[in-house]
C-alpha cells in the first residue's frame, strides 16, 4: 500500500517554491482527436466523446525529499489554470504537457473525486460501464487517492468510499441492487480479498460480446455505507504488502474493486429513454410492455507502483513480486501504445491485468485515469515515464454504449403475482356470493316458515270462529224453539186466563186469583230475560261475523304482502347472481389471457435458454480444441528443444520394474539389469545429474514424465535418484503455478518424510528450501504446520551447522511466522526457539532471515492483540529475543536492522510487554529509532508507540531528568 500517513503529513505541509527558469524547448502534446458516432453518457462538453480522461496529481515534498533534495528545485511545475505541467530535466531544458486536469499538492480529496471520478460515477448510474484507475511510481499516493478510508477525518476519504456513498444515495433499496467484489492481482494470480481461501479465481470471456467476468469471485450485496466500509476493511487486511526502501507498506498487488449496479426502470408505454447523469431518475420501457433493467459495472483500480530494483532494494520474494508488478504494467503500457497508434493488434492477452481492463481501454466503458507523481528530481526518469503513460492514454477512445436488458424474470414474477391476486379475488368473490346465496336462502326459508305458521294460525282461528258461529247458531235456534214453546205456553196460559176470566164470576176465589197473578208475573219476567239473552246472542253473533271478516281481510293482505316481498327479494337475488356470473366470466377471461401471455414468455425464455446452452457447448468445444492445439505446440517445442541441444534419452522396449524412477533414469537401471558395464552406468548417471543440477530440463521433465513419477522418485531406495528428484521438486516449487499440483499429488508429504527419515545433508538442505518455497502460500503454511513440518524443521536446525541448510530452514520458519493462525503451533513445536537458536551460526544471511521472521511474527502477533484474538506477554520476549534485538539493532546490515526496528516497534505496541521494554532498556532503543532511523515511516511508528503508552512516557521523563 502507499504511504498514507506520509502523504497526509506532506499534504498539510507548506509547498516549497521552486525556481522558475526559462524553458528553451517547450513541447505540447495535444490529445488525439477522433469523433465518436455513439451518444456520450454525460453532459460534459468534450470534443471527443468516449476519450480516456487523464488527470495528474502532485505529491507534496516529504521529509526524505527535503533531506536529499534541499539544494535542488522541484523538477515539476504545475499551471492548473492552463491545465499544463512543465517537466524540467535541468535548468535549461524542459517539456510541457497538457492534461484534462492538473491537481496541485494542496488539492483536497473532495476536489480530486469531483474532477476525476464523479463524472464516471454519474455515467454508471445512467447505465454505462465505467473505470477509475490510479497509475504512478511507488510511494506517490495512489492508495491514499483511491482507497483511503478516512476513519479519523472524513474529509480524507478516497475515491472508493466517496463513489459508493454517491451510488448508495442515488439507489432505491426497493428496486435497485448494488453489489461489490474486491480482488487483487498478485503474482499473475487473481485473489479474492473478501474470501482469502479463493487464491486463483479464473477469468472468463464471453465469446460473443467479449465481456470479461470472474465466475468464482465473491459478490456481496451492499446494504449501506457502513457495511461497505466493513467489507473494505476486510479486503485491506487480506491485501499483500511489504517493506521497501521507498515505502514501508508498499502494495505488492493490483487491487480492483468491482461495483455491480442493477436498476429497474419504470417507464411509459412508448419506447423512450429519459435519464439524468446524477442518477436521480431513469425511466425506460419497451414497446411491448416488458420492463427494462439497466446493468452497469464500475471498476476502481489501485495499481501497484512501478519501481526500480536498485532504488527499492527488493530481494528474495519481494524481488519476484516487483518483477511481476513491472511485467504487468509493461503489458498495460503496450496495450495503451497500440490503442493510441490505432494498431490492428492489441496484446491484451499478455497479462491478466490487461485482460481484466480490456473494457476500460478501447472498450465500451467510460474511463478516467489519475496519474500520481512526486516533485523530487531524484526520480525524474520515473516521473517522465508516468507522464508519457498518461499522454498516450489520452489518445485512447472508448465506444461507450448503454447496456439495457429486458427484465423477463421480473415480468414473470409480476404476472404470477397478478394471477395469484386475481385467483384470490375470484375465490373471495365466490365465497361472498355463496355466503349471500346462503343468507338469501335462509331468509327465504324463514319467510316460508313464517308464512306457513301464519297460515296455520289463521286457519285455526277461522275454524274456531266457525265452530263458535255454529254453536251460537245452534244456541239461537234452541232459544228460538224455547221461545216458541214459551209463546205456545203463553198462548195456552192466555187462553186459560181468558177461560178462567170467563169462569171468574163462577170461581171468584181470592187465593186462586193471587196464585194466578204471581204465576203470570213470573212468566213475564222469564220472557223478558229470554228476550234480553236473545238480543245479547244476536249482538255476539254480529261481533263474531265482523271479527271473521276482519281476520279474512288481514290474512288476504298478509298473503299479498308476502308474495310481493318474496318476489322483490327473488328479483334482487337474481340480479346479484347475474352480476356475479358476469364478473366471474370477466375474471376467467383475464386469467386465460394472463396464462397465455405467461406461456408465451416462458416459451421465449426456453428458446433463449436453448440458444445459451448451444453457445456454451460451442464455447466448450472451442476450448477443448484450443487446449489440444496448445498441447501439440508444447510437444513440438519440447521436440525442437531436444533437437537443438542434441540430447538423446534412450528408453528400452521392455518394461522396467524400478519403483518410482522417472523415464529419464530407467535407461541406466535397464543397463544394470542387462549386466552391462558399470562405467557406462555411472557415466550416464553423471550426465543425468548434470542435467538436473543445471535446471535445463525441469519443465521438459514435467511435461514428458509427469509430476506423479517425479514425486514417486522421492521414495526411491537409490540415494542419487532421491537427491536428483528433490532438486527437481525444489525448482518446480519455486513457481506458484506448480505449488498446488505438488501439494495435491503428495509432494509435501514426501518432502516432510525425507526430512524425518534421511540423514543426507544435501537432502536436508534442498528439501528445506522446497518447503520454504511452498511456505510462501498461506494455505500451504497451515498444511505444513498440521503435518508436523515445524517440528521437523526445528529438529534439522538443532542437528546441523551447515550455513546453507540453516539459511533454508530459517527462511521456511520466517515464512511460517507470517501466519497468525499457526503461532500457537510454532511455539508448541519449538519453531520460535529453533529460529532463535540458529543465531549461533553468526552468518549474515541466516541472521537476516531470522530478523525477517521476528518482524513477521511480531507484526501478526500485534495485529491479533489489537483485534482481541490474543492477549498476554509476547512469545518472542519469553524466548529471549528482546535482548538480542537490542544488542544487534545498530551492528547488523541495513536490511536486517530495518527488520529488527520494525519488530521492536510492533512488540512495543503490546501493553503486556511494557515492563520488559523498561527493564531491558528497549525504550531507549525506541527513542533512538524515533530520531535516527533512516525510514520516516519507522520513525513515525516509534513516536506513535512511545506517545501512546504512559509507562514509556514516564520512563522518557525519568531519562531526561537524569540527563539534566
């Protein structure tokens, strides 16, 4: 990574004014002009739409520049108002270059984002692909510009954080999705920074569109900005970095942040496109009603810095990393040159970096490049190379276009939802209709029951009234008959009275007259009473007749009202049933239309899927043909190489029974079985051994005989065969591409077996070197520790005094110290004690490896303590390493001294080690590092450590008082 703290400190410092000289030769290089036929994705008034925009940013002078260049003026002069940069070679010669933007050393991070990345972000939100990339020499502030998180000060946030902040703000959580992948290109291998176990992600290209994808990379959907910052922290922790002369935390890989944006567009019925570059509104819709989805991709690339080996001081594995970085940047420069010169062939397949950036230069993405330079005249050549790279990049023109797709899946989901909704509505309406019918039928039944009961009641009342009428008529008839009888009796009595009156004079008896008068009076009373009863019965009969007539009238009215009410309810029920039937028919028709449309969409999807499968099959066939042709080419190259060196490897026709020996070694064994001369056998063995030792045929042997046969030779009973085979495996293990195959085929187990079983010093030396090469891979480190490799290496270190063997063992253990997960096993298996025990040799190279291992162990241990994974006193201090580091911090070589200083600074950050530092006098050494270390980052780290610990501050105050 770039030195962020140094860049921020220098950014706040005052800019040194450089002497202005008259330039004798000023050359202006205007960008290549070409008119594009495609619609540009933004409102920028650029005369060449789609051209790569290039901005230059100047890093302020740091303490090292002020120290070494105090007598020299800056080699760079900026004219931001003219967007011009002047590069001075000396006081009388200079060159002038024009860029799209010129950013001074005082430019803020917000200013850099607005002019470099924000137009690209707006285009990406509008549906276009985009790329933002930083290029420059190591230590010029690329990582600070691109990936700085700004934990303590949000104004120092880099382009990655600001770009995602704008994208998330412009996206809708309901309809839009934002996802990221964070990768690094390390030693020509794509590593997934969000899933470290994926250390060889393949690169795939669409044969039809040429689009580059990474099918095995982890893609995480981003919820909000805090979630993105957490993911970015995880990726930064897994990224490879190393300590060089130019930068303490130098990036050893190219970091690539891929942001995938999918925005669902809701639009009008016609085919229209209406968008704004700020990403607030985008409305798209097709003519057939199918919604359109905008898919875009944003690449934010932090390229590793180009470096010169003599200046950076890289060595060993760091040297291999520098070679890989410079090789990939050279391939990128070749592609830029070819595009700028309109060459018919663009060598994009020379490196994985150019394959990943294929769409960014000469493709369909809108690209913005920022080049970072330093002011120091010591790096004039690197600064000039960076400027020329930017000038050539300004000539590259991309054909930007909008990427839109029909959202058939969303439409299918919508139609299925509509079908489910309509089905639910129909079911609900059917239930309501059934419920209404049931209620109406219940009411109708109740009315019928009530009508029947009323009819029965009225019938019973009518029957009672008729019976009462009959009874009354009978009573009246009886009374009339009785009255007639009484009349007859009265008549008789009247006749009898008349007769008696006639005989009155004859029978004038007083008693008889009295009785007759009483009898007559009594009969008159009875007659009067009977007449009243008859009149009352007639009145009751008339009332009963009236009640009967009224009852008949009421029954008739109720029958009419019930008939009218029932008819009306039946009419209303019939109308409701008719309306429900109509709604049911409409819903069924709509459902049939939706099902038909759904079937058509599914058939179209099936056709597209069949076409996709056919294209995949065709691509697979083409890939098989390509692999077959590559195998044939390799075989032809091997044959040509064998003919050039005129080497003949003779193989007998009979089958050898020698166990595990490669084909190249079977000829001597067959000669031995044929009882031929021992001198011929020894001579051929010497020739084969020479071939192995010179390393000419390592790859040829791998292709001819296979890795399994080579590894089988490690278990041979012949000592010479074992030695030659372990040399081949050690050389093959030096290449990362072979390490995974060696481990899978059991090569690691065979090497550990040799360390434990063999007594040969050569085998110990070469096998330890092979394990050291395999231990550069983090996954192999865990396997080596779990299989007892640490214990075996410690055993070899305790038995031998050979400097070469000890150097190999120390290098292997130093590589294992860089893995925090196996620190416990290093302590338990005696790895740390063995590392310190090898100090007895006194050899400078061995001590350098030991110091590197201490620095790796201390750095990982401190990181685990800061994260809360570990606690307690350091293992190195417990094993007595602190005393040695204090004694040798100023007497060893520069490289070893740098590792010791770094280890001391990291050990001092653990508060549990404070008492050991105070008692051993290591605090004085930290003060010495903070003042006299040649590396500014180490000085700053030592100062920060001293100021952070109150015990150290108290010890420093005591030391100052004693000095006074």
